[in-house]
């Protein structure tokens, strides 16, 4: 077996890369009967490569190592074990079909899923939507223990009076290290539990028996306000499942579109007499 690197000074050669055609057919390296052409390297070289010499050297070495593995595989495997023609053809066909399908989906598929369809799916399969974690609606705030107007903050955290939320948002924007005030949305309680100085082990008991509470460490005070909650194992609300259902319906839509495409192509092939069954 012959391995050859042709005596090309890569550094000097690279100075002329910008002037070379990507059809340049000079040989850079060879392994047995396989040749690596300069055009092959130029085709793979990024337009904004930082170190051209390093790229070429790495590319050549990688190519040589790969060709050596292929050469030895062909020499040492039995004819049965190295007969991959059908697998290669199947893989190529799969890649072509996938690329064509994706292009058609991008061009023609309407990806909008109606709100009514999501709600209908949720109601139809409602028994499948069980919570795997505890969820809650509420507020979570972390402030430095030396932050001003702590007493005011403690009132605002629990208040549902008109204007109180705006005042709370204003306070948090100025003084909070971290805050979550979207108390009209369901969220996993574990997300905030993990931020506390000490983990609440009995989440279900805590949610069932707590409205508003604070914790602290050496630097910060952590406020939690619970407006509503649902426990693990209970029915998961639609808002928690909406994105998941949308993806399910969108995938179903894609499958139906592609099946319809196959049927149309088949009928078109028959009509144009491009299909012959012997």
C-alpha cells in the first residue's frame, strides 16, 4: 500500500488560494489508488477561515487516516461483510427524500394550529394529561436583606389591590435580585423551590398549607406567594399542555401532507405512464 504526500509547500500555496479555481485538479495526497485533489480541499474550506495552513494540514491528515481505514477494511473484510451497495443506495435515497420533503414542508405547509383544535384534542384525550410535578400560580422575589422599604414589599407581595402589582413590579425592577410576578400563569413549583436557601421536601404539604411566606440566608430574603396550586397526579391544565398538543397536531399535519403528496405523485406517475409494473 502506498501513502504519498506530494511535496507542495502549503504555506506558499495558500498565498495563492484566492486566485485558484475550485476546479484545480492537482493532487495533494494519495493513499493506494485514491487521490486527494486541491479542488476537494478548496470546496471544503470556509470563506472566513482564520488559519488556512492549519486547515489544509488538518484536512489532509484526516483524509489520509480515513482512506487508510477504508483500504484496510476492504482488504480484510469478507466480500459479504463489505457489500454495502444497497445500504448506501438506501441511505442516499433517504437523504434525498428527506431534503425534498423538508423543502416542500417549508414552502407549502400551513404551520398554524387553531386554538379550537388544541382545545378539542385536550378534551378528547383529557385522561392522558396528568401532572408529573406540582404546579402553582404565584409570585417569587429575592431581595437583599438591606434593601429599602422591606415592610412595603411584604405588603405588596400578598396584595391583589388595584395598582399593587404595578407598584410591586416597580419595586422589583429597582431592588430585586430576581423576581417572578406572572401570577396568572401556571408554573412548576420545583423551579422556585430549587432557588430557596433550603429545599422544601414536602412540596404538596407546603402548597396545601401556605399562602405567603419568606425565607432568608445570610444575604438575601426569599418571598413566595401562592395564589393557586395543583398537585402531582391531578389533571394538568390546558395552559401547561398547549405547546405539547400543538406539536402533536403539527406533526400529524406534516404526516398527512406528506402522505397526500406521495399519493398525488403516484397518481401523476400513472397518468404520465412513468410507472411500469411487470
